[in-house]
C-alpha cells in the first residue's frame, strides 16, 4: 500500500527544474507533500484534496490526478535551499497518512 | 517556542532496557502520532491516537507501547529495547475536522540501542 515515488534521487544544477512523482495502487482521498532536511523533521509543503485544483506558490507546485491515483511535485528554477528529501503522504480515506520512501534532491551550484 | 516538542532529543541505551520517549504539543490538536524513520527510508507509523481515550496500532507496533496522558501529551515506550529499534523517532499532530489531516512534526529523537 506504500506509495511509490520516482525518481529515488536526482541531482540538479541551481536554476534547473525537477518533477517528483508519487503513485498509488489504491484510490486516494488526499496527497500531502513534505520536505525533510538531513536529520531534521519533515516540513509540510502543501496538500492536494480529491476534487481540488493544482496547488502551489512561487516556484513549487503540485498536481493530483485522481483517475491515475498519482500526484506530481514541480520545482522550477531550483534553489540551493530546495535540497532535501521529498516525501508524499497519502490518505486513503482512513484518516491516516502512508508515506512514500522519498526522493532525495541535491542542488549543486 | 516550538509547537511540538520531543524529549529527549538523543538517547543511547542498552539492549533490554525500558525507555520512554515523550511528546508534547501546544497546537491544540487532538490527534497525535508516533513514527519511526530508518536511514534512507520513509516514515513508518507505530501508534496513533485521535483523542485521549482512543489509541490505535500502526504498521509496526510490536515491541512498542504508548500512553496518552492528556490531549497535549503522547508518550512512546520501548519495553525491552533491542538494537533493531535504533532509529529516528518522530511525533506528529493533526487537527480533526479540517478534512486535511495535515500533520506537523516534532524535531525527532535519535535513539541508539547498543
């Protein structure tokens, strides 16, 4: 039931764009995106609800395709501060989150 | 002040010892969670509580127990620690009724079992 994230890791140069995908084999009620710096707590980025529209602010946005049970996180013109591991947490309608295994993003100058 | 606090932040213990990790929150949320994170892996749910009288097992509850002393406090105990339980432990909270279940995490406790 754990959602699958792809890619597992990506290295970008500052200013490049990235897309991180999160796929589920079960129907989703909502998708939550978090970013975690090494050794720190995960920090909430955004939530996408079933029936909702694409979310985002400035250079980080996300979409939710209910039919495909998939969400994508878009990072444009990446900055050094974007480095970290990105997790999707999915809600199957049971009021809990099940987290993916993460995507490690490294931004180099 | 941090909304979700965990104590201790680091703990080294020996196999067979009983230890307790504590979590407190000032966010006024009624839902609390304990997760375990192993290096390079995602977050695995150990236990969760939707209110003081509601405690539920998560994916990996064997070897762990919890206590919800008050709305703001949720403790995790390892009855007899083993090296396999060496990991980073996170507490999280969320609010009921918003339809979002967005969770907010504490800073984590790094536990090492020798």
